[in-house]
């Protein structure tokens, strides 16, 4: 079987690529051909053809990602990976991802990330689970704020006619600095408008100086008015200041008719429960992988990350797909240098990606046999250098 891979440029082919992805996913809300226009960034969609038929696709968006220390790294947001069921398990997805990775590297993007619908696939392409997300439920009737929680700023509801414009502006202009946060380009916002019901949007802060927003909706139920468990689902919560977080949570808990608030995605180490007099009012129902990270330019990624003071470490990295990354790197608080010295610790690029944002412990990777200690205690040294204050959390699904 001959597979031809090319960049999709024709509008009709772009729509066909969207359809291939949705067919591959089996489920998911339908999108009309007309609505699919403008969802893909030009020049970043790849199509795989067999006998002239489009059977697989992958695309990405130009973006940035926050590394530990606050640096914004050039980033490719990889999405819409799909192969028709009639052509699955024939190496087509692998060919697409290999080709995409070489093009991302050629663009000079330092990292790539994706959200995986299936686990166990992407590690062989150099991706590692670098951050996770929690789902939690708040029992509104038990949730009472501690008197010591500081007051927040004003919160107001947006009119439905405002659409997505104000949340998009807040995200683009507010101080987004948390580790693993990524950019949300216009294509992302357009897709949200097609896939998610708008529901209600509340923003925190004075008009023109907003620093957070929350998008929420009533859970679908034919018995909402008289039901025993009226539930509100939060699809998106962005708070760039502590005051915004407190103010938006207060807003969510203020509706007397609501029994349960479900936060679909929140950092696993969120301070939410500490705000309440009864911490059991918050129940974590799931923790799952969020950021699958790929270091495309290892020297640049290592150099632009912040490290804790501590003993230096020489890390040997192997990358069978992008061989320029393979080498030994001396890592210390003062910087990163490529060296010819013997390694203290060895890792492939996927294991390095898992530990890069600080969300995975090097000693856990060593226990799993994914990294090799050439010097006793090297994994502990790496943990001290790569330590971060907060768990890496993006909050952006794409």
C-alpha cells in the first residue's frame, strides 16, 4: 500500500479532512461542511491519501506554551489526528505524525502538545504525559466560605449577544503565566462556538480590566426544575489572579436553585477546598492525563526552563525521530550546556517530556525503568532541579 502525504490547501479537502477526523472518532457532534470552514489554520493540515482517497489527517495550531519560570515557548497545538476505520492499523497515523513532527521542527517551534483520546499511542512518537486535570463536584448546600477568605472584585454576567469575544479578549490580554498554559488562537474559539453550548458567562473585574471568566450551563435534564440534584457544569474557568478565582467560585455557589456544581477541568492541586469551612463539600471524581508534551528542540526547551538551585546534573537524552536532540546536557540553576561529559542520568525524549514541566517525578520514572541512573541518587538530583511550585495544568482542551 502506497500512502501519499501532503499539505491540505484546497477548501474542499480541508472540509474532507474534518469529516475524516469525525468519522474516525465515531462519536461527537456533527459539524456541517460550511461550519467547518475556518477551523483549520492554513498550511498546517496534513492529509494521507491511498489511491487518491483522503483516509487520514492531522493538523496543528500556532501557539505558545508556558514553561516553568514563565517563558513562552513557540508551540504547536496538535489536534484532529484521525484515520478512517477502513484504513486503521496500517501505519497511516504513524506516517502522518512523523511528517508533522519534521514540519514542526522546521518551523522552529520548540515544543508540541496534544490531548489524547486514547492512551498508549503517543509515547512512541516522543510525547509524554506532562500534566493532568481533575474533575470535581461541589455540594452547594455544604459549601460555605471561610470568613478569612479575602473579598474579590465585581462579577457580572455577559449578555448572550456578547458571544465569545470578551472571554477571548480576557484570555489574550490577561496575565496568563501558569505552567502548561497555552495560547488559544481564533480557530480554537471558533470550534468552541460550534461544539459547546454557550450557556452563561460571568467575568471578574472592572469593565476593560477583567482578569477572569467562567462559562457554565445547566446539565441536561428533563427534570431540571423539580429534580433532586440540579447540576451546573463548568466548561471553562480562567482566573489569572487569586481574587478572580475567589470571585468566580463565589458566583458559581450563589444560585439557590443549584445543588451541585461540576468543574470539568481544574488543577489537581487547586486551593478550592481550602476556601470552605467543610472541605468535604468538594469531591474529586476523576484525575486524568491532560498535557501530552513533545520536546521538538531539546536544547532550546531545556535552556528556557527555570531550575531550582542544587547539584548540577548531566542528562543523556536519546531521540530516535529527531536525532539532533540526542546528546548529553549539563543542567544547573545557572543554565544548560551541551557537553561531552559522562551522564548521571539517561532518558529518552518521551520520559524527558513527562518530567519537563515538573508534573512527573524523575524517581517515579526510574522506578518504572523509563530512565537510567548512571550515578546513584541522580534521579533525586533531577527532582530537586526540576521541582515546581504548582502542578502543571493547562485548562485548555483542543
